[in-house]
C-alpha cells in the first residue's frame, strides 16, 4: 500500500466517526505528520488533486452520495419484492443491478469524500506551518 493510499485509508476511517470536519482534520493532522514528511505530503496532495474528477456528476456524488444511490436501492428492493411475490426470476436481475449500482455509487462517493478530506488536512498543516501565531 503506497503512502497516498495509506493517507486515504486514514481519512476513510475518520469518516466513519460522527464528528465535525474540523475535528476530523485535527485528528488526521497528527496522524499525517507522523506518517509522511512535509515534502511527501505536498507531492501526495498534487497527485490526489490531479486524480480528482472535476465534472458535475462527481461533485454531486461526493456531496450527496446517499441521495444519488437511493433510487438504485429502491430498484434493487423492488426487483427483489417482485421477483419473490410474482415468482418471476427475471426481476432478480433488477435486484442485482440495482444493489450493485447503489453500492458502487456509495463507495465512489465515500472515496471522493476521503480524498477531499486528505487535501483539506494537508492544506491545514501547511497553513499552520506558515501561520504559527494563528494556530489556536
């Protein structure tokens, strides 16, 4: 696992906790400082910025992944309901497709959100280095 992937995994772990974004950044700031050097942080930040999609769909999924995935969860559930009640095996295809699409959208949004959190954390570290008098 590369250092970039490690930082993203740390951010994903922080996303699982219910806390403010500022608290998440504060906790990640300490972890990042121990995990990678300042130069590597900047290099990783640039790599992530280059990889982040800038299109409208990616922005919507990053900000509202659950809302975007909700119709696909519904399609999956409806396919399951109709497949069982009407004994039509073709409806199970809708179940598989719907659940797979919903899960994929949620996973993609989660990853985009974690990458954005890594960038914000590295920016916060850089800001605190450049402005130590405003640190607290």
